[in-house]
């Protein structure tokens, strides 16, 4: 006889005709590991877990501490690791990129990471349009990761500009920046946000705006997105319909 247990499954939903049904109570067979949603046998009789809609199962960020190099992260340009930290630089490139899509349920989350700013203060007279190397941290949102590819001009469905850096320090800050447990000149960033998309995508970019090779780096470590039960004062930001356009306008003005 197969033993079974029945329990409520947060985040698991049935889909039919493009519409999400009510949250279902699932019965888990302890022999064979098959999920059987009672009352829905006409729609799904017996289905392995991977047949249930996966985009509502939260998957935490992979390797946010960079202990296994850049595993789980997408990169472009001069991005390496050292001492279990990601290092964005401008060695032989004018643009470096690091990001990862974080599969989330709808709800309130807190994004945190540590960073070390060693951007160059050099602004040469030639070329005349040179200015300070700049780092941007952004939280993008998308229902489909295929719609996010910054290198090819795809930016998902919405975005929050988190923090900008140059040699003078932090500017255009949304959220909070304080001292980091890593010590030294490291700083800690935090933002509590409301998510309504399938993916939140922490994204880090370094632009070589002074056109001096290999003179700037920013280190990033301990990137995490955690469920937040209580908003942190001054760090909660709700997504609005115009945020994506506002962010892109502001960012393009600075480039």
C-alpha cells in the first residue's frame, strides 16, 4: 500500500486556458514521488513535479557569494573573480556586465550586496568627451528571461536604478548604503521592493568613460534576494507603470 500525505502547496498553481486557477492541495505519494492534485483529475491526473507550472516556484540566486567563480552568472567584457568576489574592470574593454535572473513569486523582497569602489579619478583632456568611469547597479524585472539582453538592447519589462558610482562615490541612490561586514572600504547596499514579475535580475555594469585602459574596478560580493516580512524604513519601493520609462530616460541622459 502506498502511503500518502496531503498538504497545502504555497506557490503551486494549476493553469488552464491561460488563466491561473486557485491554489491547490496536493497529495504526495511517498512511493514514487508523484504529485496528484485531488479534484483536478480531469485536468492533471498524475504528473511529476516538473509538469506543474515552474515559474511560481522560487529559486534563490545561485552562487551569490562567488565561492564557485562565476557559476550561475552571465557576463560580458572584463569580469573575473578574486578572493571569492566578482571583479568588474575595464581591461581591454569599454563595457563590462554581470547579471543573473532570480526566479521569484510575487511579494516583498530585500536585495542586498556588498561592493568595493576602486574607480579611476582620471579624466584625460583627450578625447575631449571623456569623463569619469562609472558603475551602475540596476534591478531589472521580466516575465520571460528571453526579453532581457542588455548587450543587444533588451531590458525586460521594468527596472529600478539602484545605485551609481564613480571615483567621487555614490550618487543616484535608491535604497540604502552603509558599512559592510567585510570591513575596509567595502560598502553594503540594501533595498526592499515589491515584486510582481517572474524574474528579478540584479545587474551590474561598468563603463569605461575616460577611455584609459585597465584603470578601474568595482568588486561585488554577497548578492542575495530574501523574502522580506517587514519593509526596511526608507528602502521600500513599489513598482509603478512608469518606472521603466523613467529609468531608461534617466540612464540614457547620463551616458
